[in-house]
């Protein structure tokens, strides 16, 4: 709630899927979680696409939603103002093709298109331009490997707290990646969300490595042989 009041809706959205993951790991019934997801989807859809409810958003947040809707409708009236960043990001992602255009040409394309925040929020567009679809999929695969390791660590945790801690932290990193890459390719509204371990930024990088450190801490404390049966129970 405090993060929303900043306002920073993008960061606040990280806590919703993290909470759902924790509820599932803690043993919540899936149909209860599904009901919450359905209610949340209806609420978010109303805020995003119903004009009478959009007043709940800040003006700059409404602009980002308008730009996304116009983009889906192939309406180019916002590409020179509120939709400029998203349009340039998708242009560079498309320019990368299957295997990318190489370092020098990618630099020329990025400079020519004047992509804002190319080192930070829009770093995935740079990756996709230089290394193409292969580079984008490789980035996703690395995060997928991180997710598998994190959830396996959670499953083998020695106690309930460690299980919840590992699952929650790896979910937060994974959702952050999904939001960042989703807004870069035009599937989500633009928000100030960094790509963990890739975007420039000291505080973001330190926080991401602290998160990994906590997950490793859980993994180093595996259950003893006699405790495994108790954990399974």
C-alpha cells in the first residue's frame, strides 16, 4: 500500500504474484487461489480498460495504458509522445531478427532510434537487437534455470520458513523479468521495472544478489536424513 502511494504501481504489482506463490507453497487450495486470480483479473481489467474506473490511476499511468491499447489497435497517434518508448523498443526488437545484427550495427540502430533508458528499463530491447530472438530466448532460459533451481531449493528446504522464503524470492525475480520483457515487446504497459542482473543500476543489482544469497542460504541447510521424512509429512 505504501509503495502504491509513492506512486510506484509497477513495483507494487510484484507482491501480488509473490503472495499467490507463497499461498500455494503454504498449502492453500488451488480453487481458492483461482478465485482470487479471477477477481483480481476482473479488477485490473476494469481499472485498465473501463473509462469510468480509470480515474483511480495517476495521469501518467493512464497515459501508459492508453498507449498500450492504441498499440494493440495499430493506432499510431501516440508513438511520438506517450507511446514513443514502447514503439522504439519494439522497433529494435524486430530489427534484431532471428540471430541479431551484431555490435556495431546494433549500436547504430539504438543511437538512430533514440531509445530512452536503453541501459536500464529497455535493456531487453538492446539484447534482442544485438543477438536477436536467440538472445532473447537465451535470456529467458537463464531465468528459467534460476527459477528451477530456486523452486527445487524451496522443495528441499529444511523448514517451512525456508521453503516460503526461497519460493517467494525466486517468484519475485521471475515476475520482475516477465514484466520488464513483457513491456519491451509490447505485451504490458511501460513501467520503470529493471531486468534483474542485466539492467544497469547499483541498488537493483545489489538487491538481486542479496536475494540470491538468501536462496543459497536456504539451499545450504538441507534436511538431515531423519528429518526428510518429517518434512515430507
